[in-house]
C-alpha cells in the first residue's frame, strides 16, 4: 500500500518547544502546487498564469494544479498553454463552491450542472475517474471575531469533527496545508485526516505572487501527465509538504510550520 498522505500527521497536545523539532524531508518525486488561482480566469486573482509558471519553477516546484473558481479553461486553451511549458507539469483542476464548502476537483472537463451540491460533484467525479479534496475545511472556525459575528463558537475536537462533519465522508482527501490558513487550522485538519485515515494535500491558495510554494504536495513518483496525476492521487502516494527558510521541502507535522519559518505562531 502506498503512502496515505497522513504519514507523520500532527498530534494534538505534543507541540515541541521551539528549536527542538526534527524536520523530515517530504516526498519529492514530484512537487506540485495543488491549489492556486490566476487572472483572468479567477476574477479575485492578480496572478498572471505565465508568471505563476516562472515563479513555480524558480521555487523548485515541478508542476501546478490550477484551480480556478468554478471554471476550467477550454481544452484548446489548455493545450496551447501546456505547449509553452513542455518540461513542466500543468493540470487544470477547479475549486468548486458547494453546499459543503469549497472543493478542489481534479478531472472535471468543464463546469457541470448541479455540482454546487457536493454529493453531485462526487458522483460526477466518480463517473469520470476524478478526485475530490475538501479545501481549507476549518478556515476561520477558531477565529473569535468570526464566532462573535456568527454567534457560534467551534468547539469540536478533531475526533468529533471527523465523526460528525459529513463532508469528510464524501471526499477522497483533505487539504491539510493551505497557505492562507493559520497553523492551527492546518494542524487541526491534519489530525482529522489522520483520524479518518485519509490523505492530506498541501497548496498555497495563492491569488498573487505572494505565497506561492508556501505549501505543496509531494509525490513518490515523477508525474508528467494528467492521467498519471490521477493515478497517483487515487493511489495515495503523496503527502502535504512545505518549504523552510533554507528552501528545503519538509513534511507537514505538528510544529513544523513554526520550526520552518522561525515564527512562534
């Protein structure tokens, strides 16, 4: 059985003291940006797609999974874009807004009717041999300002979240490393993934040049085609990784974010 992506997942309550954590090298057969938005396909992004590829290559990524909001480029546009970067892996995924939150869908050829219902999205991906990842499932849930605004305080333990939140029974994987999340949000998601025994991915969720390659997904094998990409995803042969100040790719573990960046929180 391949790596599940939950290898070395953070454990609640065992955060090491600063400077005491041994960082572990992540999988690097391929290093793929799994969650990123470009302009004009995503209207809230300021990132030019060509600039993305240049920066991604400079930062040591071997590929990107472009995840525009509820949209994917037409097949002829995809072909033309890929042809400009023959030695760099490019996949065209989609971040879909659903009734269970944002989902990263891999394998959709276009936006399909009804996929705002997460169950329908999973049904369509199963039909196509695709792959479904829940994006940033705990974003802002620990924020006291959000709690004051909504009147609801999130008090679930990771075990309770794993058991009671229906989204986790629908997806193939959980995004456990997101560059726009807090470490607490990422670590909590990682623990839920470990409890459930399902894989975890990493991606920057960048909408500009800032943040690219903060998180990525490391694969056992070198991925060169969308078909290989789906095969490795379904095989679970990947894990969430992130970069240190020394530009080393390490596995996401409890305390590794702070250790890698030198930040206390």
